C-alpha cells in the first residue's frame, strides 16, 4: 500500500513537471496571441486579459512563470503582483513585467519591489522573450525534479536497484539541462551557484554570470574553497556565516553583504538559496544578485527625505524663535525708551540686545539651510568680488594660511543674492582654515560648466562652479553626506554650531544650484558651489533713490494713521502696540485673524492701515488683507512674519510691504507710512475714502 501511494505521488509530480504552465496577462488580445505563438512548445501557455482573471487562475493551477502587463484596466500589474506575492502558493512564482513605457528607474524599482524578477519592453524581441521564459520554465522543471526525487527516496527503501537507476538517470538529465541552460543563464544579471553546507562553504558550481558581476571567472571560486568568504567585507562576514550555518537547519537562507570585486571596489550582493538533500550529500543551491545601484538610490532617497524633514523642522523652529526674539528686542527698546538707566544697567541692556541679535543671526542660518530665507538674486560678476572677500577673510586667516584667487574675467555672471554668496564663501573659507591647523593654501577657483541632462541634484542648464580647495586633513568618506546636516560638527564643544556648511548647502539649493564635496583624508577637500548662470549683465555699482516714494512718505507724515495690529503672540502684540503708540499712532489690537475680521466688519471706517502677522491659526494675514480689500479697494496693509518662507507668501499683493521678525521699530513705522502713502497716490483720488 505504501509503495502504491509513493508511486501515485511521484506520478503526480511527473505530470506537473511535464505540463509546466506559463501564465500570460495582457488586456490586448493581439499581445496574447503573439506571446502564445512565441512560447509555443515551451509549455502550456494560459492567456488571460485582466489581473482578476490571473488571480482566479492562480487559485486553481501552479505556473512556472507569469508574464504580467504593467498597464491594465482594473488591477494594474503592480497591484496584481502585490496580491500574487501575498498568496502562499504563488509568492515564489517568477514574474516578468511587460511594459511599453515605464523604462524610468523609479518605475523599474517599483516593479522589483512588487516582486518582479525581470522586465521585457514592448515591442518585445521574440528570441529574447523565448529565452527568458525558457530559463524560468527549466528552473521550474528543475524544482519539480528535486521534489520528485524526494518522493523517490521512500521508494528506494523497497526497490533499491530501480531507484538507484532512476537517480542516476535524473542526475544525467540534470547535467544535460545545466549544459543547455548555461548560455542563457550567463545573460541574466544574476549568478547561480551550488556550495557546500559546511564551512568554509566551498563553491562546487558557479554560473558564468558571476564574472560579469565580480570580474572573476567561475574557476576562481571553485578552485579555492576560501575565496568566496575571503572577499566579503569584514563588517558583513559574521552575518553571512551565520546565515549559511542556519540554512542547514531552516532549509533556506537570505543575506546581503558587500563583496570586494576585481576592480578593487565593493559591490552589494543579495544572496538567496535553499538546502538540497540530493546527490552524495546536502548542498546549498542559491542565486546572487547585484543590488548596488538599488541600494545607492535608496540611500539617496533616504538622505533627501532626512534633509527635507530637518529643513521643515528648522524652518518651523525659526518661526517660533523669531517671535520670541522680536518680543525680546521690542521689550529692550521700550525699557531703554521709558527708563533712565545708569551706566551699568545700560551696559547690561546692550549686552542683552547683542545676544538677541546673535540669536537672530542663528535663526537666519537655520532658515538658509531650510531654504526659507528671503533671497534677492541679482546678476553677480565673480571676478569683481575678490576685493571685498579678501578684505573680510584675510585678516582672520592667520600667517600660516595663504589665500589664492584664480577666477578669470571670462567666467559667466551668476544669478544669486550677492550678500548671501559672500557669506557662503566666508563659511567655506573658514571651514578650510579650520581643517589646516598647521597651515596651508586655500584656493578659490571658478569655471563655466554646461549640464546637458538632469542629474541627481541639478536641472539641465549653464552653471558656474566656484570651488574652495584646501590642503587640510580631509573628510572621511562616511561623513561627507553628514557634514551638510545642521548642527553636525567635528569640532570640539563650543568651537562651532554645525550650521556653516548646512547654510551654504541651503543657499545653493535655494539659488537653483547645489553643493558638492570631494575629499580625501590627509590630502585635502574641495567644496564646489554650483551656481546658475545669469543671462543678464551685472548692473554697475550705485543705488537709485526712489524720490517718488520718499515724497509720498513725507506727505504721509502730515497725519499719523489709525492702525489695526493683528498678531496671535500676546507678548509681541502688546509690545509692538506700545512701541507704535510711542510714535504717536492710534492702535487697536486683535489677537488673531478671526478677531481682526470681526473688527474690520464692525467698524470698516475706523482703521487706516492693517499691520498683521502672516502665519496665524485658521485665518492668515493674507486672508485678513483680502477680506479688508473686499470692503475697500487698496486698503493699506503691512505683513510681519517670522517664517520668511517666500513660497508661502506668494499671494501677497505687490503694494503690501513685508517685514521679517525680529524687526526694527523705525522700519515698521516707515513701512506703515509707505503703505498709506502709496494708497494716497494722485491716481487714487477717486477711491472711496481719502486720508
């Protein structure tokens, strides 16, 4: 009875192997006919036109490989693949995506994440499709062969001679199959291998594909039992050994490690396999896939997400700090204005004010990293900024540091904020100085560069590379990505804030460029500031006085307007109101946007000008101004903000001045008078209300 059951089980496995099925899923019937024609003779090709039908087929039958169209109505290829991988029976079935458009890396990575083992792009090459499917059908049959042999082991107890004969025949068939498959396997981006289950896990067979992955031919692995593990990165070696040792008990393994290739570079490999009990003894059968590029893209994405999250955090903190600093500075001004201070008290007050202004500088640097500072880009001639740069940095470099300037006249002008560019260069120069405690040379160079295609950090266009080179200690490779993060510093406690390079990076990105770092420990560092080329010629030095606005301000001085002051920060609101009243303004305060709307609606003729905070809960400063101007066109207004995010205040009307917190009281007064004066231009004499 036992023998009959074994024979029945074996016959069932033989039937399944002989009838290997290929599932083709495509909503275009013409594609299905073409696939069936190309795969004729490989196996039983089952064609369906939707993901739903494919899932129903997988409930009934087992397939050697699935050809899955990406774009389909209803369930698309990605969704179908995800559902296939969730089912125990089909989670290991190979999936080859068919696509006509999604050749971008992002789509391909998404496909591989969904479980795809390969892509075939339409219109597909029949020979290529036939070859790829044949590989997986043969692998499927090979798997069935192994299962069939496992069932045959029981029968060997009763029919030793017959079982031995069948075993030898199966081994011969397996060798023949491996010989036929070798050429096809070498074309895939994967290496197949068989190795011992005992340390040092010597390789018994390695496919020719390993040479393309590592630079070493298969005999190099097979001839030396220790070769494979000897080139695993030391930090990953224990993990690999543990995974291979555990495979003897679990039956399978998967590990990821860095491996030193023939070119001297480490590549990242994903090694997966199972333990086979076939043959003279157990052995490990596995595949090794190069995932270096995939991990690089993932690391870049994580780095970008981390920097973006830190930027948002610092931008939000800057907003809150600006409110606090504005309150402190306003309070200090009022104390100085209303109190008689002796020399000691005046000195304490001035020290406090200086510390608050240093806090303002710190907030500005945080905003620079988070790309929320207010930039005023202009065409700048790099060759013309040497005198000012040299005058600023040369006195603090010391006698051991030599500063060299190598910028030709033919370097393109750049489109940046000049003051922020000088600040960025100073930060880079000071970092270079700190990296050369024993002295050295800092060289500033510039060159034109055309970027024809989009890169990871730049859009196509013309750029100027402004480099700051030093001969200092250099930066370790594992720290280069971290040095642009805010508050990261290698300097001793109290010697640096960690905001220098982060502000340079934020300035470069906000200006449309980037910061690139090339460094070698013991050889020095090159900081490359990539800046967009300006198509305009730099203007000549000198300021033009706006005599029209000056006249309007003087005209406005004849009468001080009534102010509606709106701010959700109670201390800052009260201190600002006190300051404005000191200048002679009549001030009414509102604790937020909603309260301001009610005051404007109830007494629309009471207020001459609105001074409002920008960022407030529920109703913003922009909303307050819009509401007021629906009642009276051109209502004078001033926006005060501690956020300084230009992208968030793009809706600000052109005639509404913007003041950043913390602000100077006189600047606020001047902005109020200017806003009122603009509303009183001669062209506005027919407006509903005059002052």
